């Protein structure tokens, strides 16, 4: 048998490869085999550490998960910077002048806040750094072309969490290892903890599997994955609830999986329904 591939096979392979390059802004897609580590990190003008995530292709969803995680499908996302840690209480208070958190501790993630409060923080952070705000509030609209800060879409969030992996968690399939990477119901002592105390995922991002649920810039629709978008999916244009990802200090092992979807009303203010487990982190586009 010849060790050389058939010319037609080479042509097909190269065609697919260059199509991926085009869809990915001229750069090869990242996956578990082509991952280049460590990723570039920066410190912003407001003193926040961020990681530059490469453009890439991955499998969004999980055919072994809940009904709203199906069907799993391949999507491509553009490169972006993401906060290395969840936004802390001291970071939030320094820009917004208040700390709404129930569990007061400067280095713990800010919590007990709604989606709109997270959006306002994104705008303020953009303003302080001389960037163009992504959000207008009346009427509410997100300008994805702006160079300022915003919440990640759930596709961007899951891409960041999986970090080139295809397992239930970014560290593998063994939930017994979760305590090394996350604060969740079995080890949290019913409270949040300072960010970055657990091990990071393969891309150097912390607390993606626990501590607080993280608001996303996506309206929730249960059958969203039955309406797939192949490039930078953003979800429905409107909805009654917004997506939260990642699990929190009060979550079970299963709810901390990479592909789990959760949702809540963006304006709900009753902490009895879990706001003390809701936080966020920011992203911003990569400008070439």
C-alpha cells in the first residue's frame, strides 16, 4: 500500500483547510491537537488580567447531556480576550461605587447582581479605558463591532471553558477531580471563595467550573441548538431569560460540566432565587 495520499484526497483536505482559514479570519482553527500554549496574557488599563483566546472551531453542546444541550454541533468563533478570573468585588466597586455581594470579601467574585448590572459594568470599564461601549441601554442593544467590553456569548463561554477538550469537564470526564478545579456544593461550605485558588483550565482561565454562575450575552431558548449558526453564534434576538454558564458554589457536579446551560430573568432581584451565586466575567474583541 502506498504511504502517499491520493492527489484528490490532498486537494479535498487543502480545500477544507483553507475554508477554515477564511472562516477563522485567516488563522488555523484551534483544537485539542493544534493548541498552542501558553496563550498570550495582558493587563488592561484598569488592571484586569485577560487571556487572548485564538480563533477556533469546536463542538458546541453535548449529545450526552440534557435536552437543551443537544444536538451538539460544530461552530467557529473569532479570537477574543477574556478575563482570567471572574470579576471580583473590589474590581466592581472600584468602577461602580458599590458592592452588592452577599458574601463580602474583596477578592471573591462579585455576586447577587443581575444581568443589567453586569452590562453596566462592561460599559463603565470601556469608558475608563477610552474604548467604545458595546451596549446602549435605551433601547437595549449590543454592538458586537465595538472594541469595548461585553459579556461573552454562550458559544464564546463554552469555547473558553472547553479549551480544546472534548470531555465533560475541561480536565476530563472524572467528576471526582472537580474539587481541584472548582468551588461547588461539596467543598464550598455554602459560600464563594477568592478567585484563582483552584487549578486553571488548559488555557489558563480560572473558576469556569464553579464559584459563581456567569452571565452570558445570549438570550435563552431551550431548542437553540436546533437552529445552529456556524460562525460566531449569538442566539435569539430577544427572550425573557438570559443564559448563565459554569455552575456555582451551590451546584452539583453535573451542573458544573462545560456544556450545561442555565437561565434566569435578567431583572430578577430576589436573592432567595440564587443571585448570591450569579457573577460574570468580561470579554473584548481582538483588534488586528
